[in-house]
C-alpha cells in the first residue's frame, strides 16, 4: 500500500468506523433488544432512594463536583453503586471517595456495583477507558465483597465481574435493561473498536407506583430507553433520573483549553459538526411526556442548562434537581 493510500485510509477511518458502528447498533437493536423479555421473579420494592455521589452540581459547599456520574441506589433490600465518577485528576482519595466520606457512605454498605458504559466519566478516568476497566479511586479499593455488573467488553484484573448482555435481575425489584448499543464518532481512540458504545440502565419496580429508570449518560437515546422499558415491564413509567446527553448550548467536559466542547461534538450518535439541536431536545421531551412520568431529574454532567430549563418547564413540579448530596426518595406509600 502506498503512503498516499495509507493517508487516505486514515482520514476515512473515523467515518468508516462510525457508519459501521451505526449499522451494528441498529442490528443489535432490531435483532436483540426488540426481542428481550423481563427476567423471571424480579419482584418489587417498597422504597427507593437515589443519592447522587458525583455529578455536575452539588446541594451544598464542600462536596466535590465533576462532569461524571456516580449514584447510590438504595432499596429496602439492596444498596447499589451505579457508576464511579470521573476522577479526571487521578486523585486519591478521588472526588467520589471524598463525597462518600462527607455523606457517610462506605463500601461496606454497598452490595452491588453496576457500570453503565465504558466512558471515562463513569468508570473513574481516562486510563480506565483505555484499559476497559474501572476504579473508584487512583489507588486500589477493596471491591471483593460486591457483585459487579459490567457492560460488554469491560473487566477487572482483580475481581469477579459479570458482563451484562441482556436484561438481568440485579437485586430484588431491580434489573439492568441490558446494553443498548449506539454509534460514536471517534478520533484517535482505537480502544473501542468501530466506535460502538454499549450502555445499560437500571430499572426499579416500586410497588403501587411503577418503574423508575436510572440512566448513566443516555447514549442509548431516550426514545429507545423508554421503548425497551415499556416492552419489558408493560407498567407505568413512574420516573427517570440521570444523564440523557443533551449538550445543546455547551459542554461540561472540554479539551484543548476549553476550545473543544467534547460532549457537544462527540458521543451524540451524530457526526461531530452536527450537534444535538434544541428541536431534538424538545421532541425527546414530548416523547417522555407521552409516558406521563411523575418524577423527572436530568443530570447536568452531560446536558447544558438550556436543556435542564426545558425539562423544568415541561415537567413543572414533577421535575427534581439532580445534585450531589440531595437524595431523591420514592416510596410506595407516598401520595405522589
Ligand atoms: Zn458516555
Ligand atoms: Zn457521561
């Protein structure tokens, strides 16, 4: 192969991998996700609380914030750590560990860890993304007592983990949706071959309320998440909490001294020069409205303030701020 054709191929490579990934993601959706059923004996919970441990905004001073996600999901019978934050500066203790300390949460309280998808802001940093693994801090933390559920392609050298390839029961009343695949336009990152991102969400069935969806980055696309959860449970969607990737007017994660708005141009499922539009956010909002959820809470780690305001306007009192240290509680006995 001549130098010229190598140069041409390397320029074309991101496009080839993007369109190939799109094709694969579509096939996975049609041939796998659309055929999935609810796993047996999921059960229900009476109480659910979601405590953000890492996100963009905090409820009070003294809590660390990052363009990343980690939520403590507690039910009457289990405590699940959903994602592990970003730890961009490779600190120990990481922002996640420091917030856990401030909020009185220890790993001895956690029985299960679920990773939504293999992006740096959910698995504890860029190095982990390169190695397709995860860590809550830059020095080892003992996770030998937790059950660990990962998306396809991830593992950990020290712990027994399970790769989730279809909907499975995580704990009583809690399932993983299984991974929905999406295409990502990738430059210079050869570690996720062909630019496919598998992402799983949690769904909790709360007695007398309906199901509550907890999402990491939302690369799956809101309509697909809703469709899959509806297909699995055939129950009212009571709430949705987490990241949905609507960086329309700006991006929390930047590179090149703030000049490159990472989330606005990458991870959108579109080509980088075609960011998500306001119109697309509004049409996603009306798709969500058709399910009539009682609680909606959008993570600011991958959505801009314009999108958050649009959600606030659309859902009024049903909208809850998503802030580190501020628990969202749902109980089968509460009136609303
Ligand atoms: Zn992501
Ligand atoms: Zn994210």
